[in-house]
């Protein structure tokens, strides 16, 4: 396979019912996720095939938006997005998005969302190596439930020859740390380096919420992770 046709992406089963007039979140916006805390302003986005006004509500604050006019997929969906105000509080929030329809308002909700620091952990096999495979891993697994404000997410290993907006597959949906999540089978989840890093900074920052996104593929060269246009600008054609 040509290098510029092998952009590494990750996979998720797309939601059944696209194109039915209902709004939805992009597939990696899920319950239990962590969004970046203040001073940054987190962005929440998704899809709709309706031109109706959408209202996002969080902590009593309403934000309104509409989908972009151009369709981005075969079922006629366009994207919508909302930029939230900065959030410093470390409590769990629900995020509601409501859209009117012929049969009444339709609301979709993200539950138990935290605002903290989000880290992307990527690399080859040394980053892909899971907690169960390391020295003293059994102790890390046994203690994982002590850190419920660490939230974990692992992408699947699926290639694509074009950049994509949504993940094509997910091995671990956003989850709070606990032994069965940290101690999954070898090479699945959770990345040992990612977990140890996140657990240590979580403790060092007085248990600030931490979101850890693991996306690693052993033996991949950096070119496999770049979009074709970036490779072309660098003169890489194979």
C-alpha cells in the first residue's frame, strides 16, 4: 500500500439511523468523557440533516446554533458545533442538545462529562503496550478504581486512505478508570505509558480530572499518520 494512501485513523460503528432528521453527536463525544478545562473553550459538535435551530444546554446556560448548509456525507447530514464558555469546576455535567421536529422537541444528552486536562497518547508498540503486560501491572489494575476522575478512551486499528472526521472504530468507549478497564487483555487497553502518565499527573494536580486518549499502532512510521496533502508538500509520494 502506498504511504500516502495509508493515513492511520481509528474505527467506530456509526450510529444506525443517519438521515432521519435527528441530531447526533460526533461518535467520540460520549458519556463519561473529559473536555478541556479553562482557560480553553471546549467545542462540542455533531451532525443533523435538519435546518432547525439547535439549542445546547449545560449548567443552565443555553447556546444556539444551526447546522452548516453543505452536506458532508451520503445521507445529507451537515455539521453543527458549539464553543462553550471556559469551565473550571471539576464536577460532572450533563450536556443536552435539543432540536425541534414535527413530533416535538428531540433531545440528546451527554452524561457525566468532566472538564479537565485531555492528553493524546500515540506512538508505536512501546505506547501500545498495555498495563497488564508491565512489571507491577497487577497493582496498578487493583488500584484503578481509586481514580474515578481519570477517564479513558482507546481507538481501534483501522487504516483509511483519506482523512475522516469521525472515528471509524473504537476499542474502548469513554470510561472511568476501574480494574476491568485498566486490566483488559494484552494489546487492547489501556496503554501502560498513557495510564501511568495520567495517573501520576492526576495525583500531582490534586486529583484534577484527566482524559486519556490512546491511539497507537506498533511498527508504524510517522508518514502513516499524516494526510496525503501534507506528504505531498514534503515531496513524499510513496
